[in-house]
C-alpha cells in the first residue's frame, strides 16, 4: 500500500500565494532564489557532456558562436526542466530534510511564479537553439524538457522503480542537442554519448537512494531499495557499471577518439567498478556515499578526457 503522504500528493495544484517574506527582501536575494530553482550545481555537468559531442560531430572545433549558442540553449533547457521539477515536487520536497530548504518548500517563492519562470526558460531555450544552432536542436531541447517533466517527474517517479532507468534518458539529452546543432539531426555520435550517460545514471542515483532511502520513503517515492531491497540494488549497481565500461570504449573502436581517452576510460572504468564492488561487499551507507562521489568525478573526468583527446588530435 502506498504511503499516506504519497496519496495526498497525487494532485499538485498549479497555484500559490506570494510568501510574505518575498515582499520584504531585496531584488538580489530574490534573483538568487530563482537561480537556486535551476539547480545550478547540475548545469556544468550538462554542458560538459554536450561539448565533446559537438567536437566529434564536427570533426574538429566548430565556430565559437555556434558552440556558445548551443551550450547556452542547452543550459536554459536544463534549467527549465529543473525549475519545473522543483515546482511539481515542492510538497514532497518539504518532507525530505535534503530538499526542505529549497525556495518553494521553504515558502520563499510563490509556486505560480516558479511555474512561470520555468516555462519562460523553456521558451527562451528553444528560441536560443533555433536562432543560434538549428531547428532540430531546438526540437530536441523541448522534447527533453517535456520528457523530464511529464514522463519522469509526473508519471514515473511517483509510481515506479523504473523511473531511475527510463528517466536517465532525460539526463542524457545534452549530447543529442549538441549533435543536432552540428548535423541538423541526431547522428550516431550523439546517440553514443547519450548511451554513456544513460548507463552511468542508474548506479549514480541508486547510490543516493541507498543512503537516503528513509527520506524518499517519507516522501512516497517508490525507489528500488524500498521495494526490492538494498541487496538487489547493490547487485544492479554493479551490473550497470560493468555494462557501462564497454560502451565508454566504443568511441575508440569507432575511431572517434584515441589513446589518451582510452587510457582515461579504462582507468575510470576500473575505479568505478571497484567502488560498486565495495558497495556490494561492505553494505554500508559510507560505501554508497563513496560510490556517489566517485560517480560524479567519473563522468567529469571521462568527458574531460574526451575533450583533451580531441584537442590533441586537432
């Protein structure tokens, strides 16, 4: 049976009163709160995964203006999705200590204002990508926002453990936008980098769900550790990590990247795998936290290795 909180939150109203605090603080503080809704710590990772796709699709360094417009539009699309996610989940966020201090559950911003802000960012992202990159890039960006909001946030996340797997597609859109900006369509370069992020995301998020499962249970999210148990989650983390390793080698096999990237991805693959093995053997929250930290460093270094290899080859 679903938790009472989950049943109460099935319907989230699309309105909200302006908090009293909003009428007394300065504009700089207000802007900071809106910026916090975009989850700014996630945005650099989004941009970092889009740049190598542009370089590989172009076979070199594209025009600086095209890179700037594409990355700006991608960042706006990601920000829009994050703001709308905060709006929809604001009542659930209030039930979790990790998210209770966000602007909406803390009552620092009006929900309706956040909704307007999120939609405006999405429209702006489409205009930036359409004007500065291509119509295909704009279409992919909008599709990514809609998938994240309606398929992941509204439909899957409150209902199914599959949200982590299927929702991984929403977190892997940046390479698709980048490839569409260069090619006018999504080619196999974009799909290859998409797959890397797609297979990376479940072990990354399951690590969080292991050591924060009590918080997610309080909010009514049906995550894998809560429904299938910690041991099944740990085994799947290792399985997905092992599947990820050959996918990261594929760009070398296809001639897109060279020896520098190969050395980096093999070393990272071993590091990530050892972290997953540690989670399975030690069965502690600390090993899960370590896996989460390793996963973040893994993706940054992996895509940094792509950029460095492409720079040397150029």
